[in-house]
C-alpha cells in the first residue's frame, strides 16, 4: 500500500482559496450565515449549516437558503458528486 502524501495547505490555499472567485463565494457564505444568526435562525456552534438549494452561495434569496443539520448537508454534497 503506497504511503499517503502529506497535505500541502500552503499550495492548496494559493491554487484555490486565494482566487478572487473563491473569495467572493466564501464571503457570500459568511454573509448569509451572519444574517441568519442575527435573525435567530442559527447560532454559533449549534451544529447546523446554511444550505443553498441550488448549490450557488452567491444566490442569497430566501427560497434558496435553508437551515439543516451539518450531517445532512454533508450527505447532500456527496450525492451531487461534490466534495
């Protein structure tokens, strides 16, 4: 069995997380989470995720956003073939 490669977080950040498009997507996810915290629909550490029905975090319409358990949200993403 081959040895598992050590994860290079710096390279991962530079190649993916530092891109302007990804920064906008992350900011949109954080913005909607803060909005829902302010309205009381979620709380920090409650084990729930904000789920975007169409998978697009830039779409912040009420119809597109649901609060579901963290495990259910992770399962949905696996079913779609996303990681």
